[in-house]
C-alpha cells in the first residue's frame, strides 16, 4: 500500500476492496489537486512578497540618496510612510522565506504562510493603510520643490530599472500589493483543507485583507467627498448624471412629491444636535470678531484723541504763554517763575505717539496673525462641515427622487430601471460613507472648534491687557522723569487742584 502523508494530518491509500473505492479515488484526486495548487499559490505569495519588498527598498534607497534639501511635509506628500512599509514588508519576507525553507519543493504546500502573515497583521495593516490613504497620483505636482525632488528620484530609478515609464508606476505598487494579497489569500482559502494547521490563519488573513481593502476604499471615498465639499463651486447633483428623459421625469417627480420629501427629511434629519452646535459656533465666531475689531477701533480712537488733546494743549500754551485749565486752578504762564511741568506734557505726547506706533506695528500684527486669521480658519472649517452635512442631505434627497422616479414612470424600460438602480447604489454607498465619516468626525471637530474659539478669545483679552499695560508703563515713565518739576508744582496747590489737573490731562 502506498500512502501519502501530509503534515496537516491525513493520509490517502491506493488499497482496493473498499465499497467506496471510487469515492475515495475522487477524494484523493481532489485533495492532491488542491495540495498542488496550494504549493503554487504559496510560492507565488512568497515570490511576489520578496519582489515587492525589493522594489520598494530600491525606491526608498534612491530617494534617501538624494542630497536635495526637502522639508518633511513635502517628502511625506510624495513618499508617505515608505520607510515603515519597507521595514514591515522586509520582516514579513524574511519570515515567509524561513517558513518555506523548512520544506522540500514538493511539500511547500505544507508551509504555514498564513500564520507568518498573522504574526505581522497589525503592523502590515497600519503600514499599508497609512501609505494608500496618503498616496495620490498628483503628489509629485504639489509644489515646485516636490516636483524637483520627484524628478531627481525618477532619474536615479531609471538607472536602476531602465524599463519604468513613470515614478507613479513604482509608488502605486503598495496599492496593487493590497489587491494582490487579497487575491492570493482568497486562492489559498479555496485550496487549504480544514484539517490543515494553516487553515484558520489563512481564513483570518483573507478576511483581514478583504476588510482592509474596503476600509481603505471608504477612507479614500471620504477624502474625495471632503475635497468635493470644500469646493464651493461644486454643484454636482443627480440631475448632472442622467439623460434628458430621466431629467424630465425627475423634475416632474420633484414637483409632485417635494412636500413629502421635505417632510421625510425634516422628520428623519440626522446630526440635529451637531448642526445646531455648528451654527452656534459660527455665530460666536462672528460675534467675537466684531467685538475684537470694535474694541481695537475704540481704543485706537481714544488714544489718538488724547494725543491730539495733549498736542493742542502744548501748542496753545507755547503760543499764548498762558493757560487756564480750570476756573479753580490758577492761570499758568510760560515764564521762568512758573512751575508748570512743560516737560511732562511733552513726554506725555511722546508716550502717546509711541503707543500709537506700538499698536500699528505690534498689536495689529499679533491681532491679525493670532486672532483674525484663526477666526478665518475656524470659519472655513465650520463652512466645510456644513457643506458636508448639505452633501449628506442632497444625497439622501437624490435617493428619494430616484425611488420616486421609478414608481412614477409610466413606461418602465429595463434600461432605464437598470440605470436608476446603478445610480441609486452609488448614492446609497456615498450616503453610507458620509454618515460614517460624519459620525467619526463631528464630535472631535466640534471639540476642536470650541478649543480654537476659547483660545482666540483668551488671547484677544491678553493682547488688550498688554496694550493697556504698555500705555501704563509709558505714562509712568514720563511721570517719573518729570517728578522733580511736577511735585513742587502740586505742593503749591491744594489736593482739589491736583485732582482736577489729573482729570484734565488724563493721568
């Protein structure tokens, strides 16, 4: 008797005499065929893994060898987390190679490649997902610096591999690798018997790559939807995607059932609390901007008015040689015997002029960079969130109109129905992506927006306090410098005179 013993614990015999010999022969053939197929799939998995790792290593080494200075954000826009991806895949290649080296060529089907991949499941998922989500075919055109960096890398890659046609042919390989892994593990799943020790790991990795491909696709769809929502000129609707006949039907449906559609949207409208919070944040942002600008204008006008008053005071006193500030204060004359503190008025005028310059050059610059510009950014974020919510509403409306168009059409052609169903499936998927993305984004977005608003409000008060402190310091300095003249003058007057003088010049 000849028996075929496999590592995963079953044997096949060529003994005759069994009542089920034909069934056994068929089972043997199927298992042998599956075993042979598994061997080939395992070999292809290991070979393509090593080839992929080698290609990505070459790309990374080429770009690492470029001496051109490029900032981290530009490099990441082009290469993403390529270093992490190479490191993870290099480790997986080593594990797979070690695993198949334990078996002779005709027994490679026994290798537990699923377990090898399973041990690196979290790291390969993170590396692939991060890279693919960041990848863009237009990344090399982001800026002149990135374009130059990409061109230098491509020229060096052509030296290593003259057959490559473009840089994207290499950078897109991780995207293709995920698709390939999904396909290979689907094949492995089909040719791996339940009794094989690698069966459970193979099934898990197939499910993993299948789910990872779906998740990555959803993230890319979400990013595309966010980009389309950020384009204020984007007016894409269901009416832009159908022919003239369907447009007429949808227009008619919209007229006849718009009330019902609006009622359904009002009843079933989602994200109600989030919408209200975003509206409140938008109002708060506008109020804060108005308050900050109004405070600055009032403060500036008050300081300029004081400066003008002091300048006029000095001019009158200089021209007329006499000045009466108040009926109860003695007339002051510009004579050697007068103790009127002329130096104080001049220093006070200088202090106010310095304060006006400080407001224009320092205070206004900080106000613009740290308050108004951040409020502008916050407004853009809020508008972006509102447009995503509007996109959600319009997609929901598109689905309702598509359903209604099929119901209200008198002559339903199969071609029309098929086109409507195809459009509806796309709209339903878009709606699902939007709902999932908004549910994940809005809580953190609202929290982040609140933090921005609070920090801007606090900083605006700090700026206001700083300018008043600057004013106080300048005024105190000019008083101290003229105290030797100022104090004898007030020694000659009573306390009431001192208070009236203080009120007149605004000390």
